[in-house]
């Protein structure tokens, strides 16, 4: 490609600046992610407690990825929408939890839908272990235990 005059250089420079601007602005656009699955309110309205069973629910809305841990009589559908801006941590903007209870015969007894406004934040991974021990470095622990030795325990007496 031959450059004929300064206008060609200017066009190329302006095109490069425009492309850089578009890439820069798109990098700052918040990223929305949806994790999990929860049936819509319209799907839930078609579920009839006392009539629908595990099998009809599975056909209508599918099986959840999570079921009750303590008892097998509840299905949980969980869907979380998060927004992440540039270098910030993702922030949950919407969460839907649908709990479907069954009796021992597999018949739906109750359907409940919860959102972020119904819950509270629970820290599942605090990464801090509380101890009552005094924090010492490795050398402090070695030398601290060294001077606690009893001669009779070493000599077998």
C-alpha cells in the first residue's frame, strides 16, 4: 500500500484511534452472567400441589441440579444473575430459588419462590479459623518446645 499524501496517514491514524476507542469502551462494559436455572413464574403457576408428581414436574420444568440434603423430599432450582465491571468482583443482581416439596409418594405438596429480597448473605467460605493459641513462627514453636522437654521423658525414666 502506497501512501500518496498526508491525508492517507491521517485516515489510518484516525481509524486506529477510533478502533482503540471502541475496544476501550467495550472493555468497560459490565458483563452480565446467568448461572443455574429456575422455572419462570408462568411455569410455576401451572404446577398444581396435590396433583402433579415428580414425573410430571420433571417433564414440565426439568430436574434441578440440587435436591434436599437432609431429606429427599425437596427439589431446589437456583438461578443467579451477576454483573461484573472491569476489575471489580461480580455482584449478584438477582437470585431466584424455587423450592418444590414432595410427600413420600412423590406428589407435589408445596411450591415456594424466593428472591434476593427474601434472603440474607451467608458467607460459605470465611477463610479464617479462630484459634485460642498464640501465633508464633516456626522457629518460635521449635525453640519453645525444646525448652519444655523433661529430662526424664527423654531418658525413659
